[in-house]
């Protein structure tokens, strides 16, 4: 029996998606490989030191595979990366993969908390702005959003520390936990909030929350700016449609029209917006983590940057890039899966 | 009708005429209508004002600044805002206001250079891809998509780390990650144009593909690219400031705003103004660009409202 046209179409779409994701990953690998090549440090000298003899230099050069043509070197690099070998960090002396596994959960915790804040505040703000289009509430929400697009995240973080930590004492300072709580909870997931809840250690949980609130709030503000803006424009599109007129005409309350009918219809595109915002928060966390001494992948990358620890920098770039691509793919798949029209 | 005939009705009527007699009248009328529309948009007008002020300050910085930007007075270090130093002094006793005023030159310079590199590259790639079609289009757009799908800030960071810190490398790195959206937009515009009659006419007249792209298509794609560039400028300013903050952008003693925040961080708890003032400057300037870009998009494309 021949496959139905819709199955065939689905297979073609899946194939196209797979090809595009593979190409993007290939591009990411190529970019990091080329970046490593333009570093003005001789990797051989870094190994042998500048007092080595010419023979030793040549021998190490061949051992490192640097005598091979570029495409062979690239191929070897790809094989190593696919085997999870990103080399060793000069700074921590650990394999980069181990370092990243240790630092990544902190970033995931931060970005997730920030996204929750952005969703919880951004969607209602967008709905209200659309409902009051052109009125002061709309302008106020728009301005709050535009400021979010304009303020440097690291500066906002510093000012938040100055005001809420040093000034008012409402939140805890830099870091993930108070010092005397560190390493008191056994890492299960690496997410301190989850781990301390599993262990039932509420003092640690409270300390972790107090430390999380400022960086998550700062990052969440940027997520809010994006989500509220997109929500507003999706809502405006819906509110102009005839079914809204019908709903109003048959006497539904304005609240029901807005929050059930219109919002219900934009949930699918909103899911993709939230996924994209999560991806951009992973990136935004680089600067935020530096300010809050948050021991995540962002701090790891910037710390390694300043010490020209390129294995660590490129490993971090690869992981964040791959997560970014995965989240983009996820938002695409969710859209296809949730929206009946694309089935 | 000659211009004299319009004299009784004034410049506005001449500019607003629906039936212009000359190319110049049509063009000036277009600019007039456009600026009227922009001015009716209060947020866009505010954005334009901020951007114009920024340009003015950059041009007149030596006249406006009360002190030399790098003059050190160690006896006056870390003074709070006051009559002598309106925004206070930094850890070397330099006047913060003067440094901010001179810093506009660095910020504007970075934005201008990034635009000058990224916009023509994006425009050329997009127009070529759109006009050529086929495998050229497919290949160029794949590359564009790959760049679009990668995290911009992190890639820029890695590039600067590899090339070495400094303002030139920061500009290069930002330009390298900034061009793909322009290519996408230019391609979309080109696809809409390539079947037009005037392109067919140019072809019949014997114009080469290169000439058609460069002389007939690229100028018409420029407007949409400019809108996108103005929307991106705030992002460029923020990335540049972020690189400066991490010590990868402009190097001291250059009065770059991001680097100034990084320097002020050490004294933040007691001398907040050293870190706070440059941040406000960055926020105001990128807000100006955001407002202007938003307004331009509203005015040029009513669909987006």
C-alpha cells in the first residue's frame, strides 16, 4: 500500500529539519575549529616550551597532527568532539567536559528561574497591553519592555546588588549559597533547589532561593521584555478577527474573550517564543553570571577567556551553541506538534 | 507648474503635491511626508532626538567637556557628584562627565564601523542569492541560516578571545555575527523584485547580472535593510559594552562606557557613581536607537503596528 501523502510530507519535513540541524551543528564545529586556528598562540610551543630543540618541536608538531592538511585536522577535531573529548582546561587541569558537567546545572537553574519569571509576568503584561492598545497602560508596558531591550544586563545586575543586597539587605549577595552551606547537600541533579528539597534541608533551600532571586530577577526582566512584546503583537492579530466580534456579540464577558478565546489561540506561537527566550537567556547568563559570581557555564567561559584557556572557551561555546540549536529545534517541533494546521 | 506658481500656496503644498513635476520635487516630498509621519510618532521623535544629540555631543566633545578626559587629579579621586565635577570623579580623579562625553565617540564609532562592514555584506549576499536563485541561493542561505542559528554574543566573545582583545577586533567580531539578518531581508526583497518589468527592461537593454544587482536591485532593498540596521544598533551597543566590560573591547585609558563600568565595579559599594553613570549613558543611547528603530518600522510598515 502506498504511503498516504500526509505521511510522505511529514517524512520530507523531518528529513529537511534533520539536514538543517546537522548543517548548523557542522557550522558550529567549523566556527570553533577556525577560531582555534586563528589564536595567535603556537600550540606546539605551549606544550614544549620555548627552549625545546628543533627535533622535539617537530616531533610534538607531528604528534599533535599539526603537519596534516587542514581538512584532516578538522576531521580529527570532529571525531574528538563527537566522542565527548574537548581537551583539557589549562586553568582547572580537568577535562573540559567534566568542568562543563559541573558548571552547567547552575546555568540551567538560573535560566529556568528567569524564564518562569518572564512567563509569569510577560504574558499577562502583553495581554493587558493589547487589550488597552494605545492607552497609557499599553505605552507604560511598551516602555518597560523597551528599557529591557536597552539596559546592559551586567549593569542592571550591579545596580540590583547595590540596591537590594548592599542597600536594603533584601536578597543575598553573589554566589549560589551562603558559604557555610556550601557542599552540605549531596548533588543529585546539580540543581541546588531540587537537591536540597530532595534532602529535605530547608535552610539550604532558603539560602539558595535568596541567592537566586536577584540574578533570576535581572535575567527574567529581559525575558519579560521579549515575551510581553510578542504576546502583545500576537494578541492584536487575534483581536482583529471575526470570531472575537462574534464572541463579544453573543455577550461573553470581556475577560473571557481575552483570556480564554484570544489567549487560547496564541498559546502555540507563545510556546515557541518561550523556547527562543530560554535560548537567549542561556546566552544572556554569560554576563549575568560574571556579575553575580554565579558558578555556571557563563562564568566558566569568561574566566577562561581572560586566561586565554581556549579549550575551555571553545568547549563552552560548543555546548552553549548546541543547546541553543536544540532549543530552536524544540520550539520548531513543538509548534508542529501543537498546531493542528501543520499536521 | 513651475515653482513660482506654487508660491501662493507655500512650501507645504509644493512638498505635499500628489503630482510632482520634477524628480527632485517627488523626492523632497517623499522625505517631507516621511518625516511628518515620524514626528507624529512621539516615541520615535524622542528616539531621533536622543540619537541626534548623541551625534552632536560626539562632534563637539572637546568644546562641551569641562575637563580633559584623561587628566588625572589623584587628590580629587572618587569625589561624589557636585559643583566641581557634575557626575563625580573616578579612581584616578578623572572627571566622569568628560569621559562620558568623549565616550560617545567610541560608541558611535563602533556602531558606524559595524554597520559599514555588516550592512553591505548582508545586502550583497542577500541580493545575489535572491537574484541568482538555484544552487547559489541555496548555498548562501544555508550559510546565513547557520550563522543565524548560533548564539551571537558567545560567538563574538570566542572570536575576540582568539583574535586578542582590542576595539578593532571587537568591531570585526560583532560585524561577523551581525550580517545574517540583513542578508535574509535583502533576499526577500530581491525575490519580490526580480520578475518586475523594469528588470526585464534592463536585461533587454543588455545589462549584465552584476549590473542589475548592483544598480537596480540593491538600491531598492536598502530601505528595509536600514530599518533593520537601526533596530540592531542598540544590540550592537550592548554587545560592545559587554565586551568592554569583560576587558575584551576598548582598552584603558580609552573612555569606553563598558570598560568604565568594569573599573567602577571595585568601588561600587561606597562610590556608586563611578559604575552607575556610564550604565545610564549606555541605557539612554540604546533606548534612543530602540525608539527610533521601532518608530521607523511603524512608519514604514503599517502591518507591524
